[in-house]
C-alpha cells in the first residue's frame, strides 16, 4: 500500500482546473473541468488511510471514502464505482454539489495536519462520470417481482433514493410528483453551473428503465387524495421536500420585482431546459441590465447571485446579517461568487423596501454580533444610526424554506405535524401516525442538504421493507 498511498507529504492538494471567470460567467456550464485519469489517481494517492477515517464519519452517507480512494489510486475504477454506489444512490450528484468543505474534506485528517485535504468530491465525480461513460452503470434487473406496491410522493433525492432501494428488493414502485420532470430541487432549484441537468436526467431515465413508474404533473390533495393513494398501494412515502419560502415582512414588501429565490431559480432552470417561460421572456424574472440585491447567506443565496451574474446583471449584491465566518453557505461558493463579481455586504440587514410601484432601493442597517443565542451562534444586533441605501431593480429573498400546510394540502387533517410544520414520524420506524404512511427527507428534518435527503430515503426503504414483510407475513398467517 505504501507505494500507492500515503503520498500527501510530497504530493500537494490539487483540484480540477476552474474555467476562466470571463468565460464561465457567459454560460451556465459547470465551472470545473474534469480530472484526467492520472491526476485523479495522484490525488487519491494522498489519502493517509488513517485508522479512524473522519471523512467517512462526517459524511451523512458514511461513504467508504478511503477504500474507493485506494482503488482509484490503483486504477481499479470499476471497483471504486461499485463501492461508491454501495452507499450512495447518486454519487455523481454528491461529487458536484455537496459542501465537501463542511463535510468530508473539511474533516480530512491530512487537512487538519496542515497538508491540505484530499479533494474527495472531485475524485467521486471522476469515478462515477467514468462509470457512466464506460457503461458500467446498468438498470436494475429484478429476478422475481414482489406483489406489493409502494407509492412515493415527491421525485426529489429522498424519494428517488428510496424508490431505487425498494426496486432492488423487487417491489413495484410508482413515484408521484407535481412537476413535469422528476428530480425536484436537482432539476429546478440548483443551477447548471453546479449541476448540469443531463446528470440528473440520465439517473432518472435509468430508474425508469429499471421498472419504476413516474406520474408527473399530479398534485396529491388536488388531483388525488392521500387516502386514495393509500388505498391503491401497500405503503406510502411522503418525500415532498420543503418549498414554501420564508418571508421577511418589511415596509414595501408588496412592491413589484421582489421575488422568492425558488421562483427566480426555477424560471432560469426552465429556460435552460428549453421551456417557454413567460415571466423570463418578458424580462420580469430576468436580471439582465438590472441592479440585483439578494438577501440571505445560504447556498440558495449563492445560487441566486451567481445566476444573476450569468444573466448579465448590471450589479449583484448579497446582504447577510452575520459575517463571512458565520454564514451557513459553502465558503467555496462564496469564493466562486466573489471571483465572478458578486459584492457581499456582510453584517447588513434590510430595513425597508422603497419605490412607488416597483422596487427602486433597499434601506439597509449595519449589524454587529452580540452574545450567543440558544443555538450557540452570536446574535446579530442592529447598530443605531447606521442606515444606508442600495439601489435595486430586483430583490431576491433567499431566507430558507418551510413546509406547506400538509394536512390541508393532502386533504388528510389527521396527519400529525410538528410545531415547525414538518411531518411527525416515529424516529425508529419512520412511520407517520397513519398506518403504512412513511415520511423522509426535508419534509421531516426541515430544509437541509441533498446528501441528507439521500440518506433519509435509503433508511426509509429499510423501514418500509420491514413493514411490508410483516404485512405479508400477517396476511399469509391469516390465510
């Protein structure tokens, strides 16, 4: 092993080259070039193969990172791919969009020792992109189909992961989704420069080839009730995610050209997919030649500012009430945004939206960080007489997401929810208070990362399998 691994002392950290800023801001293509084989092998060889792999510990999926790095260093890419897929239903997605600087790479032992992290995400992307190119990733082949079916509400990462895991076991799976394409946030929320849509489409096409049925443009509650779905299937998974935008209720909130983040991002992504988008085509949701102000400091805010740059905005400013150190978004994304010309105004908070009919400016107050709040983070406090004004032709609110009113939406008032509006489940069985109805992903934990949704979907599949096996046993016993 020493010949192939432990080279972090004399081989430095290296990421795939980023495309030149001047070129990448003119399109929505991914900004990183591919690792070539030799560079991927070389970077993988830096892994220290430590006794306690903190990269794996801090990955929500507990991916076998040191093992597939070793296989890559030995040029055993097909085996590395099999290992990556054994714990992750979408490694090519996670390799692109996971905030590795906060998860695996940020906890890499050689990073902590001052040698610079192994660029795990880039290697993961290289492994699975190679596997797709070589045709190693095949549809699921079922030897014997089980005569039980599962209905999954929501075609996002949690629903897709659960669908794949249950299909591998032989169950009949139908996925219901309100949008016209499967993928959820992966298709309509995340911009192409982070995740090109062909990456998602080839994965969902594979699931279709595996015998999983997709019913698009259907809204549970409007077109079919939750009870009707429960009557049709042996088990149900609710994995709708959370999409209701959090609001900031300020004077002038009713002015035109103030939008929630998902409306702005969805319009841009639909346009990139070739759809006719009236609000984009008429200029309403197009940032071209406009002064854009984005409010928020998470990854969604980073997606918005970088999208606005690519739409040829006149200026793009991001307001965040805490400082750079305390922002929730990826530090890597902030750096990429700054490279592309975004101006971050740290320790700032919007106070008022001004204009006659449309937004024309934002009144902003300066903030300082005070004592820690109940979460342990320093609480932002306003500084008296510190107001200043920023010109704005369009304001995008990226303040996070909350669940919709699901008991009302699904026309099932007995469905129990938490005080935050997320679905209440038995944490051991993942079942709701309704027998045979399970829930997973953001709709349970609140807005979170794609990698957590995949993990939740996989765990829901285990729980549903146990439930269905017991259900079949009871049925056989009664007969």
